[in-house]
């Protein structure tokens, strides 16, 4: 069976090259030498202030906590996302308000953002870079314009997207007011557990730093009532530095593999707009009907492990959160979508197995 994902960490000696800095200083958490170097390198790559954190979810919780939700505050977010997006909103004091997706890009519908934000029905927007693909610039600009006009923050959950760059040169990490990425073992930037929070606002960055460290200010007074311990350890920071050294090679391999597989696919298959810029955590393909999707899943059952992402929040937790529309586009895409395997290195025989099923889809 070809595994759906095959996480790979750097070799021990590549990690130790950095971790030896921590050993030399006997400093293994709380902003040690590896953490500081990672912070600087990630920030320089994106062009924003960076805060490495213990996980992508912890980063999203931190980002939303920094906004200071008042009683009854609502956060508009897509139903087409992983459950952690909504969980972080709830933890941070927001009530999720679910919206539909744009049918071509599979990102949060900008018309829904314009309507909801313009009417004052939400106090924050959480957009998602679905499947690690940066949204088309025109779509992202509509999110940003709507939020700026209404004076509310835009947070972008780009869990799998670090290393991706939009058509206009804007890197994942530089979108919205705050952007969060994950370095979980299943992501292309894989370190086991970890993530990072980015912002171009220095004051906001300082507030994020307080929240990550139990809400403590430099003078040891409490600055945030929602402080938590979300600090990244030196071991994870050293691993992240080793991954960063070869990230462009990793993403290049994944994009080449994805490109070859897309070329082999039948006319019944369609793809996310701008997916060539994705980090390709896995290979999401939309079939032209639910029946074709089910036939492809059956064809894969003997040899190729497949998954269905994302389970829409309105179906995963029916009735739990309010929605602003009927979410029909989200439901329709989910019923046609199948995700096939991806890894840093797929063997030629494995690629051939996957390609054969896509070509017959």
C-alpha cells in the first residue's frame, strides 16, 4: 500500500549541527539560540516579524487571543477547513460564523466577507490558505480591503503553506494582519510539532510574545488574561532550522511530482486554482461528480491510500455554529474531492501506480 503521507525529518547530524548551540549554552527552551536564529531566518524569508510556537493550533490560539474578543464577538471563517480553525476561535472567545467557498480557488468566498463585514455581523475574519495554496492576489486583496474598511482584523490560517508564494510575490506569512503556519509532521515543513505566527505590526508582535509566555509582560505583570505556554523548544527549533536549509529542494520535488501526476489525470479531474504554487501536503483532486469520486476511491483501495479533506465544519459538527449562507458550494466540492498520496520522494513505481488511477478516473 502506498501510504497517504510519508513524513520525513532531517538526519540527526543535520539537527545536531544546530542543537549543539543549545547544548553549549545549556539553554533548551524560552527563546534559546536555535529559537532566535529560526525566528530571524523565518522572518527574513517572509518579510514580517516571526514568532515560532509549539504548534500551529497554539499559534492560531495565540493570534486570535491577541485580538481581545469581547462578549459575543463573532469570527467569520470558511466551513471548508480543519476543525482546529474553529476550535482556536472558540478558545479565544469568538463565536464561529461559517461561510461558503469560492468555487475555483476553494478559499473563503470574498463576497461573503464583503457582505458580512460590511453589515457589522463579524468582529474578525479568519481566512484559510486551503491545502497550502496561497489565494489569488485579487481574492486576498478583497479580503484585506473589506476588513480594512470595516476596521476589523484579518487572520490567515495557512497551516500547510509555509514556503508558498502568491502570483504577486507575497509570501505565505505576509498575508492579512496575522498569519499562522504549522510545522506538524504531516506538513511539507515537517519537524514533528511546531509552527509560527507572523505579523508586520510590531506592537501586535509584542502582544503575541506575551501571550505565548503565559501572558507575562517583561516586568512580570499579567498582560493578557488568555496567556498560555506556547513556546517552541530548542530541539524543535533545531529541527526546523535543518528543514529550512533544504525547504526549497523539498518543495521543488513535491511540485515536480504533483505536476507530473496532474498531467496524467483524465479530463474528469479538476484542480484548485493556483495549485501550482501549493506546497502539496497531499494531492487534492476534484472529480466531475460524486460518482466519479467514489469510483476513483474504489480503484485506489487495493494499492493507494486516499483520504477526504476537509470534512466541512457544518457537517462535522452540525448545528453547532451559525452559518451565513447555505454552504452549497462547500458541500458540493466535498462530495467530489479526493486526496491522494504525496511525499518528499515518491518512487517512480509509486508515481506510476497513482498516475494510472488518475488517468482512468
